[in-house]
């Protein structure tokens, strides 16, 4: 084969190889990533991952037992939650990490105040929002927060007690964030002194909170 012909064949082969390279790269880029590398994105209708959502709270006539006294107080405050992936059900629900919770109430005129607030980092993002129905949308919102209560009376030092289990509030709602929806306490919350966790010093019996939109 003449040398000129060989050179032309070599050039053509090189050009064909260069032309094929971008196509290979494009095909590789378009290939679906492995499941481990896919961000677990919540289904449409759920809040975006990473969003921080503040919600107001107002719980009127909340019965609380402090020692031998049963009082009815009105709590005001709020909660802030960060949206995270729920690896157990990523397309129908999200985990919610509580990054701030505090509500306060006056016991009565000049009788002091009661403050319930988050007392620990929410390591496990223990709250959850689940899309239970798409059209029209309905959700179950479960708020779970480890809390302390501070009872501050003008005639003595503040009494600080720790809940023996997380405070859990539940609601079935039509939109998220909620807009004044009614939440209920799943079960009463007992509070005890840190050095004597077996002795109940106070109990939050109900917490009929309106959440959001206030």
C-alpha cells in the first residue's frame, strides 16, 4: 500500500476516534447513577430537604399538675424544624429535626410562670411528616421533642424538671406548614428532678395546641 494512502487511513482513523469520544462521554454522563448516589428526594407535596420551618404554638386551657395542685394555663411560643430525608420511606415522608422549641405560660396573676423547652439536641430527627393522601393532600405530622419544664415562682428558686420521655404531639392536617391546625398530646408527660427520675413532680396532662398561622 502506498505510503500516502497509509497516512490518509491513519488520519481518518484518528478523526473517527476523536469524534466518538464526546459521544462516549455524553453516554456515560447520561447513564443513571447508582441508587447509593441518588439524593433521596421527597415526593411532590412534601417540603424540600434542608428547609427550616418555624411554626407558632398556642395551647389554651392546658391542664398541668404541679405537685398537688392542678392548674390550667395558656402556653404561647413556637417550634422550628429542619426537613431531612427519611431513608425508611423517602418518597412518602420526611424526617423533621427539631432545632428549637419553647412555650411559656403564666400560672396565674403574680403566681409565676411555666416554661417548656427543648432540652437536648434532636440527634435522631425524631419527628416525621407523612403524606397520607395525595389528592387532595393530607398529612400526619408527629412532633417528638425531649423537653424540660421550668416552674418559676416569685417566692422561691426556679424548679427545673426533666421529662421522663419525649413530648409527642400529633395532628392530621391538610397543608404543611400547618395554619392554625389543632394538635393533641399523644399521652401525658411526666416531669421529674434529674437526681430522682422515679419521682414525678409535675405532669402535663393535655396540650391542645393550635400550630402555625398565628
